[in-house]
C-alpha cells in the first residue's frame, strides 16, 4: 500500500460510515422525546424538479458541488461549533467534526456521481453547503428513489363577464348641520340663562 492509499482509504471509509449512519441515532440527537419531526429536514416541494432530466440534473449538480466544495465543511463546522460553545472547543471539535462531514460529503458526492442515471433523493442536508450555512450537515436515507411527480395541470378558469348593474338614482344628500347647530345653540343658551339666574 502506498502512502496515498493509506491516507485516502480511512478517509473514504469515514465518509461512507458517515453517510450510512442509522436514522435512529439522528433521532436521539434531535430532540428531547419529541418525535413529531422527520429525521431529515423537509424539502420545499415547489422548487424540486419533477421530470427525469430535472432530477438527474439536480443530482449531477449536487454530486459535483459535494466533490468540489466538501472542504468548506471544516470552516463551517468550526464557526458553528464556536457559536454553540466556546472558541477552544470550536477550533478543536469543529475541526474534527468538519473533517468527518467533509469525508461524508465526499462519499455522498462519489455515490451520487456513480449513480447519476438513477434519480434518487438527496442524502446530505442541506443539499449544497452554501444553502443554510448555520445548519449542521445531516445525512438522510440513502438510495431512496425520488418519486415526486409533476402536479396535474390546473384547468384555466375563464371569468365570465359580469352582468351590467343598473344604477339606481341616488337619493339627494340632505345637510342637517344647520339643525344640529341650532339645537346645540338653543341648549347652550338655556343652560347659560339658567346658570346666570343663580
């Protein structure tokens, strides 16, 4: 075995083990007895490709992105771990966590690259490392087919023209402000006379 093989074999093994981590372990880390969530973050279905070409294109782009940007896991995890705890643990623990997640992204990228023609769901979340930089990378189910279908075409509703409404003659506006003013003046005059008589 060459020195290069001794370096990449454990790295690849670590990446594959990270990618195949059971979801039960993720459940224990996520919450405190709350099982009302899914193990992998929900994906917005409105932006997901629904055609075969779109799914394969998304998979190819995520495979190349994971292979080329996996090294960004190291600074990402150092920053996130520092923000969650302290600087010393952020540098040491974040470095180790970043190397493990980098190997995981490399493994996911290689697996996606090999299986490009098979439209599967993304394994690493967030799919691209730059998408939620503050969120820790998690790994979901592996080799699950993407069965999302195109939504059925909605029929276009044609609005019928509204029937013309016959306008009724409006009643003339009557100004009653003079009556109010006269009544108010009369009331104030009576009150003033009554108070002056005392």
